[in-house]
């Protein structure tokens, strides 16, 4: 599942960056979402795989803090990118004639920058919530299932939901793959 997540999201990034027809706000945000999904799953899954292999649940304090920080950072980034993508679609549907004026490259870059700044700022508040909620008793099995769904399944499905069913992405991927193999 981890490899599918990384490869699927990497294919989206490659398709968007290699095809000039996909240089639109929607695909710009989609490639940022793919990058955030790769980073999000890469903060927890490699350590989880090591733990499964070694039958150990040990993590250093610094490792734990680092993992929590980046998990919250990239999860928040995912959420805010989805909000910006929803706004992009709203503008495209409700104001199609003004779409390119409203969603210009400067605004798209500013929105992504603002998302990063907001997430880093919100990290400190959410980190406190994580530490405070650890005192509340809860089912460890349900927490484990929820964690796997949130950290593995959702980022794995995002490429399929948002783009691999899209004919423009399929076309760009086909072109990219054909160019790659004809150069060899």
C-alpha cells in the first residue's frame, strides 16, 4: 500500500510537470496534494514497517516528536489543499469567464504559501491537543484501525480519486511513459 501511494502520487507529479497542457491551477494544487500525500505517508509508514519487521514498538523521544510534527504538518497541508482545490472548482464552475483572472499564477503560489504558514502556526495548537488527549482512555484497536485508514488508505486513494480517472492525466502519463521508453 505504501508503494502504491508513493508511485501513484509520484506519477501525478511527473504528469503535471511534464505536460504543458496541465499547467493550470487545478493541476498545480493537485500536484501539491500529491507531494503532501507522499510526505505524509513517509513520516509514519517506514517506521511502522521497521517495527513490524523487528517486532518492536520502540521509538526515541526525539523520533516521536519529529514524527508527530511532520504528521500534523502534512495532514494539515492535505486538508488546506483540499479546501483550496474546492475553491478553485467553485470559481471554475460559478465564474468560468473570470476563472483565469481570479486564479492567476501569483494567487495560486500565494495560496500554497499561506497554507504552509497556517499549518506551521497551527501545529503548536494541535500538538498540545495530541498531548492532552493522551490522558483520555480509548480503545487501542480502534485507534490503530483509524490510524491506518487515515495514514495509508486515504493518501493511497487520492491519486485514483482525483486524477488517474482523468483523461488529461492519463494522456500526459501515456506521453511521459512513451517519451521515457523511446529515449532508451
